[in-house]
């Protein structure tokens, strides 16, 4: 078989494998919907008022949760466009290839990057350059080995959404964590009294009692893991750090600084969720600044790039 054919089969298998965690989550959510709506609310709750309140509240949370989840999955990771000057031109590539020493190549990159709004460096003080994408990396941009592209303000690649979490969908990811936690806590709280009845033989001997029991266990366990993850990412938001920056502090011309992008709690929060409060709780895109970021003590204003010009 030709090498290209082998690579194509390999990519297809990888694509299928990458979607398995997403399929797993969707199956659990589909079962939880059936167990809560049909087996608990419709079959087991006799009080009509309680049933209506539970169903209304559940569906509001469910819609917000699934909306945020699908936005996180299907929002395309944003990478530097070729129209923006971070990519090397053909002549720049030739010039770089002619230099065989690392220091000579860095000198070429420094000349190319002198007019670009970049302030971060490698730990050794060199210009951050991606050999795979052939571009000078914007601040907070990193190459994802799974997506095989540079991602603006990359946080991490999440297998549960089969997508890179970064500039374009970090707000959606945060809302997904928040609403999935709320979803699990709501199910746990409203299912508790019927879970207790299961152990005290207060429920009729039907299949609903087993759905109620497993629903409580599943929601409780997911609540614990989601709560820890959500609290951690809230801490990252208020510190204005990505997961990658929490592991390794970003390096600037003056050296590494773990708080280099922190602008205070309010500005850090708004950099993720936007300035308009009415959009904070909705998984809609509501912010700017994909390429440039304010740093502590920087004497420049970040360029506001209209979102229409950078959506790829």
C-alpha cells in the first residue's frame, strides 16, 4: 500500500478514536435525561407542582449545559491567519534556511519580529518560532500536537470535547464546566429524597428505582470531579493564566513572570467573558484581543482586532 494511503487510514482511525470520549459523555447525558425526566419526574413523583417545578428548572439547566458543551466542541480553534504578519513570507523562509547556525537564525527572526506586538520569549530568551507552522508565535500562542496547528491563547487540548481549548472557546469551556456542575448538583439535590426512599423501601418495586439509584451515584461522583476542575479554572481566570502558563511561567525579555499577564481581578475576568454583563452567562462570543495582550507594566494598549477579521 502506498505511504499516503497508510497515512490516510491512520488519520481516519485517529479521528474515530478522538470522538470516543465525546460519544461516551453524550451517552451518559442522554441516559441521565431519560432517567431524570421519565423515570424520576414522570413515573416516580406524584406531586404535580413538584413535578412541574423540577422539569422546568431541569430543562433550563439542561439547555444551557448542552449549548455550552456543543459550543466548546464545534467552535473552531483560532490560529494566526496568513494575512497577519506572524507568518514568514517566502523570502523570509529562504533567508532563514540559508542560515545554518542557531544564533544566526535568531538574528534573522529578531529582525522579522521587531515590528510585531510580541513580548514573550523562550526560556533562553529566543524568539518563539514554530517550525511546523512556519510562523513567529504571538504571545500565549502554542502549537497543539493533536490539532497540528498553532492555537491562539492555547489552554489545553481536551479529549472530552475533542477540541483545543483556547482563545476562541475558553469562555464556552468555562460555562460548560459551570453548567455541567450545576446540572449534576441539581440532579443530586432533587434526587436525594427518592434515593433515600430506595433504601427504606419507600419506592414501588419498578425499574425506576434502579435508575434513581444510579442517577444519584453518577451525579454525585461527577459533581466532585467537576467542582475541583471548575474551581481550578476559576483560579486561572482570576490570575489570567492558561493551564500551560500555570505549569510553566511565561518568559519575557526580563525573564519568567507567572503573573506577567495579570491585570487585576476585574480585567482578568473581562478578558475571558467580555465587557458586556448580559452575555457573561451565555455561550456566545463576546471579547477581543486574540493576538496582543496587556502585560503588567507594559506601556502600550492592546490592539483591538475586530472579530470578523480573525475568525478562520
